[in-house]
């Protein structure tokens, strides 16, 4: 008769997975908000002439910054 060695690992509890999922989504949301903020800040720092060079107006900055996805 042979004996098989098995590795049993304790499965993560459902609550742990839920926490990781929630924390991951929260982190992604915060990173996206920060990127939007930084993009808008950098664009608002440009002069009107520089914005015109890249095809933007000051009124479009918020919309453009919110669409920033990396």
C-alpha cells in the first residue's frame, strides 16, 4: 500500500476575499482620482497659448482630465 503526501492549505475565508476585493477597488478608485487631479492641475498650469497648441481650452480641462486612464 502506498502513501501519498498531500499539501493541504487552509482556504481563505470568504470574508478575506471580500475584503481584498473591496480594498482593491478602493485603491483603484483613489489612484484614478489622484491621476485626474494631477492631470487637471498640470493642464491648468499651462497658458492659454500652450493649451491652444495642444487643441484645448480651459473649459475642456475637467472633461479631458476625468477621461485619463492609464
